[in-house]
């Protein structure tokens, strides 16, 4: 099931907006494609990013996926649990495996998909 | 783009839920349940790999021995029937065209097991040599031969159950032939564990695969893909031809000088290697582990600290599941200086960030010694 309480990007990231903040993660499809996640590289708290910029990377045994933020903002918090348990990204991508919490700068999000639109994207292959 | 080849075991992989990826022109199983679980299975119990993409070249006849002595750096004359060794096909510059296994089936009967990507070129080379040396027959058996590797501490019991108990008596790098099955069972592998590689005709491959899976299930045998094969071989410090070693690398640079036997006669590349042996070599493959946070990958650059210019590309880099940290092999330019010592500080640049590393001795992982194998 794709949670309908958030928005999605074509790069298979999800974004949950709450009170001027956004939580960012990758989708179940993305974690399956990546395989076993063994390391997550995160930005430092306080770092500011414009929309569309790379804010970190997820490394599985076999591949690397860069993470781009679809919105501009300042990093409020990163998921520190992932330092010792990167596998949470595989086990619970929509929950415990979240990546970054951003304070929105007001820029974006544009062109994000709803859960049903994202589902159609996946179905279209 | 030509259509990817499939091995005869393709259907079995689909059945086991494999995810496929392209490798050397083949559509190969990369993983089934996941690389980490498959890697662990091989280290702790057993894993089974379809490596039928590998090439098999038969070289037979009264002059087969002298042909192979001239083509490869290891001493084929010292190889007794029933034994195999690791060797290579080299350029005149002493660099790798391919690494391979030489099996001596009989006094005048040899089998070369080569990498899929270089098979055609290897075959051409051997055939060209056979034109000069008469009385040698060269046959490419790759298309009719499947290869199943069963690896891990439980491998001996499982393989003995399926092909007969004589398999578990085999010493490392020995093999037996089962003529009635057209099968060759060899105690070799590419994982750093005890294990076997079973060469079998295409027609019987599926039956053998399924029987191994069924009989091995109780002992924890699982199918494992090329993803786990890569992390396993890297932990074991084994080179991947076309990636760690290629036409820019000699066995001496790769730390494989043991495969070069000087007391035999002439062989392709000998002169160039002799010069390196005398005068040393600039480039060396070194093992390293990542001390900081991050993973070095193929193509990143490793720099040895306090040694200006001593740097070079990472040829293999991955998270090592058994060790719980990232490791790699890099090809560094040592200039006129020595090879960096184990323990030497280094760094690797990953996405614009310098990550601390340390030079370490290969292999990264050595399996616990047990009796047998």
C-alpha cells in the first residue's frame, strides 16, 4: 500500500508536509530496487538546500542512490537511527526509515504526485 | 544490441524469485532473497551459484602440454592429472588478457575455465597457438557446459549427498570426473569458503540444480546470485578480471607473482615480467578498508597519506557484510617508492568528501581453519 498522507516524486521519494516542515524518505519501490541498504549519508543539521539539490545518498550493497530534495529548506533533523540501523530503510521505508526533516523555505513543492498518481506511475512501469 | 544470453538454469532462477541483471552478455541472477542474506548463508552454511556463463575450452593432444606451457605463466608440467591451478593468459607486456583455471584431466588432456567476457579472445589465442603446435585439438565446450558452484562450510556434505561421498575426499584444487554423467566435480571456488564447482552437461544441469537445492535445504543451502559472489570474492581478496586486473595490470602488480613460475621455459609475457621482477613496478594493487563513514566504489580515487603522488583508482569497493565495514582494492602508483605498508593511512574521495582509509593486507577475510577442505 502506498500511504496517501504524503506526496511523491518521480525519483521515488516521498515527502510528508506538516506545519511548515517536510519529512523526506524513499518509497517501498525504491528500497526494493536498491536492495539491502548498508549506509545512509545525511546532510548536517542546519544546512540549507534549494529544491532539486542532492542532500544525501543511500548505499546498498550493490548500488548508490543520491537523494534529492524536491523542496527548498533547512535541515532540522536527520534520522539518527539509520547510523546504526540503515536496514530500517528496507524494513519500514514509510515509517522508521525516514531520512530527513526539513524546515521549509517556502520554495516548492511543485509537480509532486499524489499516492494514486504515484501508483499509476509504478503501474506504467 | 544483441539479445542477452540466458543460461540453461534460467527457469530455475525465475522459480526461486531471482532478480536479473546483465553480466558479460548474459542475463544473470544478481540476487534472490537479498545480497546480505545470501552472503551470510555462504559464510555460515551454504550457497549455490549458477556460473554457467564461464567458458570451458578443451585442449588435448600430444602437444597440449607444451602449448599451455608457452601460453600461461604457471607450471602446467607440475600439475598432476586430477589437479587444477590458477593461471592466466597474458599479453607480451605481461598484462592480463584473462585469468583462468587449468584442469589437467589426463597426461595430454586439459580444460581451461575462462571468463565469459574474454572467452572469444581466449579461444582465438589458444586456436592460433594450436595452428603452430600441431597435434593439439582445441574445442570450445562453453555452449554445452553448465557450471554450478556450491560454497560454504556445509558444501562438502551437500555435494557428497548428491554426487557421491568421494567428493568430500577431494583436496583443495583437486577434482574428480564422473564419466557416466559427463561431470567434473572440483574442490574450488571464488568465495573464500570451502566449496565445489560442478561442471555438467546442459541437459542434466536443471536436475542437478534442483537436487542440490532439495537435498541441501536442510543444511541451509540457498541459491545465491552474482551480487553475493562479488562481495564474497572481494572479502577473500580475489581479483575480478576486467575490473581489478586487465590489460594494464601484470600478475606481479596484482600481488599474484606466485602464479609466475620462472623455472619453466619461455611463455608469453615472460620477458616483461622478468624486467618487473628485477626493476620493480610502479603500480600495485593494494587492499584498503574504510575507517571513516562511507563506502568506496569502483572508480573513486584512493590517496595514500604522506606519499605525494601515491594514489590511484579504486578497482573494487563494497560494503563487506562479514566484516561489517567497507573495503576495497585500489591500483596505486607508487612511483619509485615501496608499496604502501599495511596500516598506512589513506583517504578516498566520495561525492566530494574525503573519507579516512587504511591500507590492509589481502585477503580481508580468511575462513576459520577446519579439518579437511
